[in-house]
C-alpha cells in the first residue's frame, strides 16, 4: 500500500542519514588524529573537546593496558637488578669464606684460586690479577676488600628495594584512581547521564 511504501521510504531516509552521520564522525575523528600529530595526550584532549567521549574511553582503556604492561616490565627489570646484587653479595661472601679456609690451610690455595677464576665474568683478567703462589697478605687484603664491598652492596640493595617499592605503590595508586574515575565516567555514559568533562583531562603524568 501507499502507506507502507511511504513508511519504507522514511526508514530508508533515516538509515541514509545514520550512514551520513557515521561517515561525518569518522572524517572528524581522522581530522582530529591529523591535528594531534602523533601526540597521544593531544589526541585525547582534542577528542574530549569535540565531544567524542566514547573514543576517549577507548583511548584510556588502551592507555591503561599499555601502562600496566610497562609497569610489569619495569618490575621484572627491577627484580632482575635486585637478584643480580643479591647473587653478587652471596658470591663475595662465599669467596671470603673460602679464602678464610686458605688462611688456615694454605695448601688449598690452588683449588680456591681456580674456583674464583672460573666463577668470575672475566676469568682471564681475574687470573692475571691473582698470584699463582699463596700470598697471605693478598688473601687477607682480598677478604677485607670483599667484605667491605659486600656491605656497600647490602646498603645499595636496601635503597634499590625501597625505591622500587615506593615507585610500584605510587604507580598502583595512580592507575587505581584513573580506573575508578574512568569506570564512573563510563557508567554515567551508559546510563545517559550528561557528561561535560573528560576524566583526567588535567591529570598529572604517571609517577
């Protein structure tokens, strides 16, 4: 019937307008990307100013995921650094203990010397710096220097661990606050509550 034809025509017009709006939005977003010039925070700001809040929401989700992965990588690197320091301390203490036994029994010197050289990262240089014959003064001096260095490393390890823990906690709180703000903002969008600001638009940089 004519009425049905008119209704179908109205539906087609509405669909056409929806397609046009979608195309216009895509072009507008492309233009914003060009204006941002590859600067992520500038892109985020421009999207928010233009009212593309859902795009900002997607941007923030990707950003939080990326920063979470970066934090994991930093923690892995920090753990590796701590582990290396701890391993070095244990090696120094073990060498000091072995040298102390040599002081009691000098005949152990060739065996201990060989073990110290084999465990070093630069065995050739270490071999050149250690006398082949037992030297009580050299052994005594090496023990003293080693234990002093181990104490310094213990102090450094304490500082490194404290700094890593502080930074990790600051990052955790920073991300938690942003996730909460963005979650509330996304909920408001879903419920149709008017949103005029972008969460974290003036946020400080992550720690």
